[in-house]
């Protein structure tokens, strides 16, 4: 795994030279956005007084941003687009450039728990620019199963609606809380066992933990993680003074019940208004 060891040595700090990405030592397969407006929106979603209407509109805002960032990993090709001005200016009115490859295949995975709205947002946005035959939305019904101590022991997959193969496709898994990595790994394993090998896997999470990054990157070799925020609030004070990933094995973002700290609480319950 690329990244930093426990002795504090850093192979490379990654932000791709961009001011809108968090500088970290988790390696080039991790991109954590660092945008003031996005940061404020995620923080608002985590506040206890935020109401359902604000939560749904805020999650939409966050996943629009994450989908835009994920597009950097999509195949592109040079194309020529005839604009409305081409009638008056046949040559100057042609727009030439690099755009998303219309032949690319994208499969989005709705994890039926907290991923319903994020997956729909991603699907709608990509459907506005990709041909219908290149885009699909699948559904997995999954739930975390805890052991006697409250830790996540496994993830139960009780049902699915999958349209076909993912061979050679970009597989996108929008799941707001990247906590233990169990859901992501279980979903990808299911596709590989039954539906082929994707060309790349992109996890879109509102919040991720160091534990999620370590386990997911270890288990899913062609994975890219795109997140809006990193939470490592239970790490020792000296670790919190260093760039993320410097002391990766000492970083903690999960409590004894595998909930993210500071986190957002049960995002699945919030999005579904489960306490009503």
C-alpha cells in the first residue's frame, strides 16, 4: 500500500498541486476535497439541529461536487461539437476539445441504506451528458451486522437488482459514511464474484476515516476514493498535529461501535427520517 509508515516517514504528500485538495500521505488513490463552501455544507449536515429538508438538499450539493471530482478519472476523447453558431460560422462555430468518452460504460451502485439519494444524484448528473446505453444504476440491499461488543462483524447482502456485467466499466459506489470499509468491500466482491471485473472502482463518500482508507485500499486494488471530509477525531493529540497519513497506524476515526468521530451520526437514519 502506498502511504506513510508508523515511524512518521512520508513517501510523498499528495494534493496534485491543487489548492482544493487536502494534503495528505495516504497516496495518490485518495482525493479529499478542501473547499470552504463544501466544508461548511458538510459541517452543517453534521449539526444536531439540521432538519430533513436541509439534509436532503445538502447531500445533493455534496454529491454534485463529488461527482464532478470523480469525472477526472473518466475516460476522455477528442470530439467536435456543432454549436448553434455553426449555421452562421461553419468552421468557427465548431467546438473542439477533450470531453467524456461517449463510449465509456458507468455502473452506479445504490447501497439501499444511506446510498439511495447519493446514487440517484450521481446517476442523474451523468445521464445528462452520457448516452443512455452507457449508464446503469444498480441496487444492493445491505446492512451492517454487529457482534456482541458492537463492532461491525460483517455486512449482510439480502437482495440486489443488477442489470448485467460490469466488465470494463467504471463502477461507482456512492456511500456517505466511509467508516470501516465493509460495505464497499462487500459490494465490490459481489460484483467480482457474479458480474465481472470493472476497469476501475470509485468510492464517493461524504466522510471517510483512516480505517476506511487503509482497509479499502488494501482490498480493492483498482480503487480511487473521493471524499468531502476526513475524520480522525479519536487520534492522539500529537498525531492530529501532523498531516493526515503521517502516522496512519495511530490514526483513529471510529469509536468502539464503529461510528465515525466527530462524524454525522446515523446518516442512513437521517436521510430516511427513521425516527418519525
